[in-house]
C-alpha cells in the first residue's frame, strides 16, 4: 500500500471512529485534483483578478542561504530574514512573479516562512496585499529595510518607472502592526500577524492572527477593531507532559475571512494544543458580539463560499498537529449554519489558502515548503 493510501486509510479510520461524538461526516468520493503549478515558496493566500488570472502570495524562503543574516527566535525555531517574498500571477501564459523583494522570515532551510500572506481584488481590479509578522511590532526596527513592510496592508501598483509594464510595487495602505502596538485589542502580549484580507462595502477587512482580532480598514487607511476572539481552555495532550486532564489556555488565532450579506465569516486555527475538532468558524456582524457559525473543525486556515451557498473550509491538518499525521490537511464543506462539516478532499499536504471560481476550489498546498509549493484545482461537489 502506498504512503498516500495509508494516509487516506488512517484518516478515514479516525473519522469513522469519531462519528458518534459528532465530528465531521465523510463525503462519498474524493474529487479529482489537478496540479496547476508547482515550485512556489511557502505559498499562502490566492485570489482571482477580474480578468480571471490567479494571484498567489508567496511567503518566501527567508535568508535563502545568505551569509550572516539577521535572525530572530521563534516558537518553531530560528527565523532568518531575507527579501525573498513575492506575489505571482498564474495565467494562460504560465506563472510569473510580478512583485518580488518582499520580506520573509523563515527557518535556515527556507521552510515555515512568515511573509506575504494574502491578496484580494475588487471588481474594479484594485488590489490588496497583507504581509505577516508574528512578532511584537517593535522588532521591525531590528530588521533590514524590507522588514519594515512586515505587519502592513498594501495595495499593489504598477511601477511607472519600470520598462516592464506589469511589474508591481507595494504601496502602504495602513500599518496593522502599529494598530496592535497602540490598541492591543485582545489585551495579551503584543503580537501582530496580518493574514486574510477581503474587500467590503466600507473598505476592507483583515484578520490579525497574532492579535486575535478582526480589523476594519476604511479607504483612508484608518483601522478599527470589528471583533476580538476570546481564549478558551483545552485539555493538554500527552506531549505537553502535564497530568492527565490538565487544561491550558488556548488562543483563537483567526485566519481566513469571507464577506457575505453584510457579515464576516472567520476561520479559527486555534493555538496550541490544537485539539481535534476544536476549531470553529465565527460569524461577525458589526456592532454585535461574534457568534459561532460552525464547529467540529481542526486548525481551520481559510474559507470561501461556494455557488450553492455552502461554506468550504480548508484545514491545515485534519487530525492532529502532532505525530505522523501532522500537516495532512483537508477541504471541508458546511452546507448551512450549525451543520456538521463534511469531508470533500483529504490528504492535502500543509494547505495554505483557498478561493472558489466557476464551480472549482483553488488552493495552495505545501504551504510551508521552501520550493515545492503548489496550486491545485479541485471540482466542488454537485
């Protein structure tokens, strides 16, 4: 039996054994998957422009072997800085990196990078780009010049001085890290990590995973807090070395965001210990407390609505963040509010971002890989 077959069998066994407790139900058959492109560096969010071209945020490869890089300590290991982040465009002519030289913090091998995280377009072709940080905003002062871009929201503009007509450059819309430093919405340690971005009627909305908050940005760049997602208690896994049944504080960690009918839908990754079935989708209506739209998910990282109104959720890992199944993600379907999530596609390798167009899901996988990231197309169930 192949490694893929063993993973699918293991995931199916876990899923069936847990059905009595109310987690996600399995769908009938896995859809066909088409690999549209490979060779990306830590690819994350992606979005179509009005012309039907697909743009991908690549978090980069960090220092990429440069001598004597500036490095910072991170929970997952040392992160070393380089200007290797990018935004690329996939069209009928192939893949081209249109915006390069963006900041990237990654491990010495170029994996698990922090850098460009998401892109968005409105119907007029205007664009937005988030660049992550996952640090106290003050550490930006310790980084080389491109590092000052981290923790910000940008629009992508054509460079008037470039002979390449389509070459882009980032123009600051607002400093989201500065909002965290000045207001600290969740009252915890200062930490800003802008993730998903979407246009709305008032400008844009951004999830800040480090700040556990959902932010509104008006056309003038002013930032306000739409919602703060609270901490919870979760049972510590055996790997924590604590007495059985011990609970630990778990942060919400908001990631993907979608806008529909005046409300915002936010995918919850959760922080450690990342319990199986412990992630949720939040629904946020301005000036009201956030409510839970769906639960029973694991490490939800992005989401998008399908043409039939179902909400599709991308899980970074479907079973656990620990052990051999770490990083084996899944695409889930939620037919309506409160419905049990259904498995559409399993065995996805570290998925990173999701968008939907013309009855197909487009997603990035190998999103923590230095040079092996991919763009996949998956037909949605009918």
